[in-house]
């Protein structure tokens, strides 16, 4: 059985998808961008953008009773690999212990013209 996770204070999905789904103790997080609950983008600089993305991920995890420490796999999509270092600086502050496995890839384009989108998988236990 799968359970949809829709935090009340999260941005509304931009397309027909569920922000997060839990099944069998695993939570699958759809890609998050720097969009707030009012539909505003926070893209003044790559650090601000990454922080908002990671906070959105935290919001989804919290709604499932988890936190960033439960992430086991993450994918980071970048508009340009030139953002890699700055994204890593912010991203790393969200993990007190072992960060999740991950990859970071540059793509041709991202929703709403953002510079970073992050998806993930979290597990209970």
C-alpha cells in the first residue's frame, strides 16, 4: 500500500505528480525546486536556491515523520556544473553524519528555469 504525502504548507505540484509517496517504510521524494507555498521562486543566488530546495525536502520528510538523516539516495540536477561547488557547500550542512549516496548531473533545462532540483529516497530505521 502506498501513502501520498502532501504537506499543507508546501508548494503545490507544477504537474500531475505527488510530492512524496511512502510504501513499505521507504519514502520517495519527487524532485524539489526552490518554490515556496505561495508559488514564489527563491533563486536570487545558488546558495539561497539550494537552501530552499533542501528546506522543501525537509518539509516533505517532516510530514512523513523523518528528517534529512533518513535520506539514503539523492539525485541533484544542475543547470550548469559550475554550480556544483556552491551547491555542495549548502547541501553538506544538512547532514550531521553520513550523507546519502548520490549523483549530481548537469541537464539541459529544469522546471521554471531553476538552477537546481533535488529528488531523494528516505528509509525508516
